[in-house]
C-alpha cells in the first residue's frame, strides 16, 4: 500500500504469532465508503501475493 501510494498501514509483530493489523481512525468525517476502500485494498493486494 505504501509502495502503491494508496495508504499507509502498519502491522505489529507479536512474538511467534502471525502479524496482525491495527487501525485507529482519528477523523470524525470517516465514512463507510472509506472503510470499504481499506478492506478492499487489503484484499486486492493480498490476492496479488498468491
């Protein structure tokens, strides 16, 4: 996502467990369309890895 320039999303490693994503929104104007975009971007980029 960062290379593509669509958004900046970080992950948190936790020992031997798989990486997980944590998202915090501080913008009160966020919409469901914004959240749909985040989820779809994760899906689209994950499918490119396979």
